[in-house]
C-alpha cells in the first residue's frame, strides 16, 4: 500500500472528516502524490459506478408479492411479539460491534465524538464548506440532474423527510442544475444545486433543531450565508463573490413557498 | 389495512428500491434478490416498533444484508453456489451518443459491473453500501457487524481492486 495516510485521505473524500481533521487531511493530500492519485482513482470509480452500474428498481412482481406477504403477516399479529429478544438482538449486536470498533483507533474515536457533538456556529461553517468542497472533489455534486423544479423537488420525497423549496432563477442568472443528499449540522440535508457562470452554488436545507447559525462565514475561499425560515435551516455555499451570493440567498429567501 | 401496517408501509416502502438494489448487487441474482427483500421486509415489519429515532434506511439495509447472509449460508449448506449472472446491458439507455461511443460505453459498463460482481463478498458489500447507498462508515459498520477501522480498510481494498481491474484496462478516467 503506497501511503500510510491513505485511510485518512479516503475518510476525507468520503465526507467522514470535519473541522480540524478535514483540514489536516486536505493539507496532507495537497503534498502527497500517492494520495492525489488515490483521490483521482476513487473519483473516477465513483463516477463510473454512477454512470455504468445500474441502480436496480424493485420489480412490480415483488411489490405484489410483498403486499400479499404483509397481509398474511398482519393476520397473525401475535407472532410479532413472540421473539422480541432474538429480533432486537441482531440490531443491538450490530451496534455493539461498531461501538467496539470505535475504541480501536484514534481516528474512529474522533469520528464518533464529532458525530454526537452539537455543532457550534463556527464548526457549522466548516461543515457546510467541507461538504461543498468534498462534493466538488469527489464529483458527487449532483445526484439528480435537472433544470426543472418539477423533477428536482419530487426527487427529494422519500429520500429525506423535509421538502426543500426548489425554484429556477435562470432569469436572474442562477440556473437550477439539480440536487443531492448530504449532511449539515449532524442532520441529513437536501442540497439544491445551482450554477452561476462557472460557479457552483450549493443550497443546503435541513430541519431546524434549535442550533444557532453563523450568519455568514468564509472558509478556504468559499463563502457561506446562513438563515432560518419556518422550521428549516438554510446555507448557501459557493466560491463566487460574497455580494453575488447575497443576491442569490435573497432570491431564495424571497421566493414564494 | 391496520394502522400498524400503514405506518410500516409509510416508513419502509419508500426504501424498497434501495433494498432491492442492495439485495440484487449482493446476491447477483434477480430471483434471490426478490426472496431476500421479501424476507427482509417481513423481518422489518415484525421489528419496526422497536425502531427508536434511528434512520430507517440504514436499519433496513442492515436487515437486507443479514437476510442475504442467511440465504447464502443456506445455499452453502445445500451445496450449490450462486454463479454471477451474465451482466446485462439492456436497461442502459444512452442519449445523444454516436454508435461507436455507445459500444465503448456499453463495454465499459459490462466490465465495471463484472468487476464489482466478482469482488469478494466482504469488499463488495462495503463498496455497494458506500458508493450506491451512500451510508456513512458508522452505518456500514453497523450493517456488516465490523469495526469502523475494518470497514475503512475493506473499502480501500475494494477500491484498489476495482482500480486495478477496471481503471487499469484503459484510461476510463479520461473519458
């Protein structure tokens, strides 16, 4: 195996590192040819899988079968409680196994700690910028590509339990290009992706859990603007000028629901 | 339909395609995948009341993966091995490409799918969970019952194997 830091580099491109950990990994990659090659190969592979390896959809036949099987199982509700121990055990076992592993390495322990801490406004800025740059590096910016909000908005349904506002602002120079799922503030986030000239803009939307937001922030040359609306938190992230990003976020904030 | 079942369907059915996709890639067989998903959904139906605040999708992925393991163990006891089915290209649709590029891409696709299908099981499952189902390391560790460190090294090996098998064949990265 080429570089001893390969697993850290991999954790970085998989979006598992945040804050200081991510900065350390990023700095290492910048100076390590092996890790740069690893990133390029992993990104090409990821891209290849998205383009060439199909996601199989459940056949209708299976849906019908399942419907019958569930109806049958429903008819015998007593069996539900017959073996709670055994049913619960594999899940607890799986969780126990994972927690056991956390003790093994400093990195794993750090990941676990990061995952349970509520993010401060400052680290929230790190996280959304980190998520944005990781998406750019790994080429995973867009999971559903479309400039039609009638395609992008329903795509999120069933994938995440919130409905982000999606609109095209092509007239104002911000073209809707698609969406993906990501994470912000330890919570799943819907990301609506826009393009302004050569700049990619990620609009993160996640459920408000009462966390404070930073307002605006700049990290590694990327700008982020945060706001709350209703029970949702928003962050717009891009490498374009702060003024243009403000124009964009005002458009989004002002749009009719 | 009971409340119980309605709640289950609202929770689990949005992930049916993901469950089938995982079972299909793990088992490499459409008919096994259907059996595995049915088994998994029934197990999930019996157990979902105990789900407390966890994400449904990783939980369901875990059950699918366990059902696949059970199914594979049964086959092994009966003494027959599932052969990887011939990767098929029928469902791939190419838009706006000329015939030659199409053929090249179809062959790319076949090679990549064959390379994934022939990965050892331990590598294949972490790769599919990460690259297709987008689970975090923690969720993958839960699903396969291995420490996070093991998940990380298996994932790196899976990627290295595919890099050698697929990327090395010619320069797919540049297309």
